[in-house]
């Protein structure tokens, strides 16, 4: 396991605050209220460990198959439905959505290899990530990758806690399936818009792993 570069600052700040709070706590509380000083230490240590865990990148054997779409994120499948896309395709698409809780790995990976043909950031609200309108009203970042099998839109969506979406792609870039393309801080969702006729290989409420679980298969 390694730590994502987006976490260095957050982990550094959390560790500094941990040190300051506990130095003050043990100086003024440990003699008269040792139980309180110990409680503060345990709680603040737990918060630091949570921050470190949030930015983890686990070692995994990634799935690579040009005819398959691989899950771009860890989490739980919360939507599988046909929708009309107004942003890019302007027609019907098959949407699969993955909800990422704060406990999930938050690295986002390319679901397919190909060329980035669309890349657009949208300012927006911070509705809870499972809200039906979060796909169109929340802060989000949409990327479309095209290859010989078709085009797939991957949409990073901020949730109620997510305040920063990181995206490392640009139009014209050639990307490889499984490579990292973004990161979302503190709870979020990823929508995947697939061509109609794509075979969906996941089920509702299924727990999936980014870069590993097969989301769908091109027709």
C-alpha cells in the first residue's frame, strides 16, 4: 500500500494538529484528568489514521481487457438504468453509478483505454451523492474516452462532504485502462454512461473495486 500524493498536505496538517492537541492535553489534563487526556489521544489518533486510510492506494492486480469496461472506482453500485444524456451524447445511454463512502479507496482509474475526446468541469451544488439530481446539479467533472468499441463517459461527482475533484486528463490524451485519472476527496460518486446494448456485469448494491471489477462488456 502507498499514499496518494493528494493526501500529503491533509495528512501533514492532521499530524501537526494531533501533536499540538495532545501536547496541550497532557500538559494541562494528564495530572488531574488522565482519563480525559487518554480519550483525547485515542480520538485524535483515530482521526489521523482515518485520514491516512482515506488516501491509501492498495496493491492490486488490475483487470485489463479491451472489450470490457472496468469499474473506475471502489464503492457500491447504486444505479443501473437507461437515461437520456443532455451533456455530451444527446441520446439514450445506459447509466451505472458507483457510490463511494469515506471509507472507500478514492483513486479513480480509466475504465477503458483510448483517446480523451471530451473533458469538462462543472461547478455545482453539494447534494448527498445518492441524490437523483446529484448527477446533473452537483459539482462534477466529465470525461469521455473513445476507442474502437465505442465511447464511454465517466463522471466524477462531488458529494455532501467532497469539496475537491482532481482530474488529470485532457482532450487528445491517450489513456490506458487501469491507469489513474483522478481523485475525489471525502465521499462522492462516479457515473458511467455506456452505449445502449452494453452488457452490464454488475448488480445493484454490489460492492466493486476500481481497476478490478468488470463493469460491462461492449456489444
